[in-house]
C-alpha cells in the first residue's frame, strides 16, 4: 500500500471517529477492533440524545469508565468524564464507591466531590476522601517545592542585614558592593561591607487568602486550599485561609491537612465579599507586612458600595492586596468588570493566575514588587 493511500485512509478513519457514522457521516469508512470500541465509547457520550447514552445502570457506567481509560490517554479521559457529568447528569458516578474507584482522579473531580459531599451516602464518603487525598498529594508533589523555594527566597532577600554570620552572607550582592575594593596584585576583593540574609521576627509576613467558594470558583478553591497548607508549613509567614459565600468560615486551624481544608469548604451558594473583607480586616495586625489575596470573580451579592469602601480602607492602611479572578488552568473566567475596574482605581491588580505561576506571584508580593508590572512581563492580562 502506498504512502498516499495510507494517509488517505488515516484521514478517513479520523473523520469517521469525529463524525460518528450514521447518515451524516459520508466517509463510507468502516471501523473494527479498537477503533470500533473507541467509537462506541464516544457515541455513548456525544450522541446520547440519539442512542440513549449510558442509561441509569451502574454496570453500564462502570464499563464505560473502564472503556475510556482503555482507549484514551488520561488527559482525554478527564475531559470525557467532565463532559459526562455535564451532558448526561451522571451524578451517580460520584455517589457510588464502586464507580468512584473507576474514575480518573483530577482537580475537576475533586471540585465535584466537594460540591456533593453533603448528599453522599456514608459508604461513599471514605472513598471520596481517598480520591481527594490522591489528587491533593499529587498536586502537592508538583507545587509545594516551588512555593517554598520562591517564598523563602523572597523573604530572605527582603530581610538582608549588614552584619551577617558566615552562612547568611549573600555573596553575589556582597561582591557587587565591594568591587571598588578590588586588589589587582592579589586578584581579589576585600569585603569591607558584607550583605546577608537575616530575620527581623518569627513571622516576616502575614498572608491571608480570602477565597470565594461559590460554585463558579470550585477549582480555584481546590488550589487555594493546597497552597494555603504549604504556606502554613513555613515558619517565616503566618497564613490564614478564609472561605466565604454568604457566610464566612475561617479554616486556618485545619491548614495542617489540605484534605481537611477542602472538606471544610461548602461549594455553591451566594456571595458576600463585603462580609468576608470585614472579617479579614479584623485579622490584620500589621498592615505594612500583610498580603491579602482575594480569590473571587467579584460578583458581589451583598452591598457593593460598602464592599468597595471597605477595600479602599484596607489598602489605605498599607495592606498589599491582590485579586485573583481565578486560580486554575481553565483560562480567563467570567467576572464583574465594573468591580475589577474599581479595584484597579485603587491600584489593586486583578487577573487570573495559573497554579504554576502562583508561587512566583507570592514571591513578588512578599518582595513588594509592582504586581501589575510583574504580571505584564509574564503575559498575564491585568484588568484596568
């Protein structure tokens, strides 16, 4: 068989899988073996209106979950699972432990489990907790070290002193500061001025993560819980995590275990940003050394005028505020443009942030960099 013929058949095969056969197909290409299995799994989901989908039978759902894991890579499996929840309303996937064990764990699944945790039968809750812990531990392995390194490096640079011990010397800055003392005959520098890393107090920065737990912020809540737990493990910062809808809950005492943090959230409900800011304002003891990260799409269900006034007073007191419209990999979110513009007028940057950039963002905030400029150098769109 010629290369041209092989290429043509491969194109027809791909189009056949995309179009799904039946009258609208037009390719005239038949499928067999693995391709037929892939087509059946795709048809059950994306042609459910015509073919009846998966039905309500748990064995059928379980078999379909096993099929898609056989035929498709994990990234595609996660997309198909998410689509199945939305298109086929397969909430039973998350309410039966046998089915839950067959699902490919990811951050979207965790968000769904947290939203459903109060209606889960008791036999499913422990399985759900195991699934959440598996995802959390995987994300921690990926995100914890970059966060610790970025934050501690920034804290060290922010607290340099001029009389460091030997193991605290910042040699790069020390050499630059003493270039005028270069001794050509010895080809060396006399370090008359030593610059090092020091410590001013046990808590060098206070960080408050104020997280909107309305349904649209579900995946952001998951990442915020993990990052809060990592920050809380650093002795040089004091970390608080506050979640809110129309009520405010302080989860700071649960930060030793991010799974406990996540199960302490209640996804869904309304939004009262003003009430949340009021609570966080009461936590601020040293405004000049406090970073408040508001994670919200800024759709205020409470008093917008009071919310903006309160945010203005927090900024005026010297607290550094950053607004994240989302903390996830899902792209630009829907958000309240009017409130974001009002925040911009207070010099509060508002933008979506991916999890891989969040450690660097916190390091920049700790160093009191211009966050708008920081975002611009990383092609992050800041609302103005």
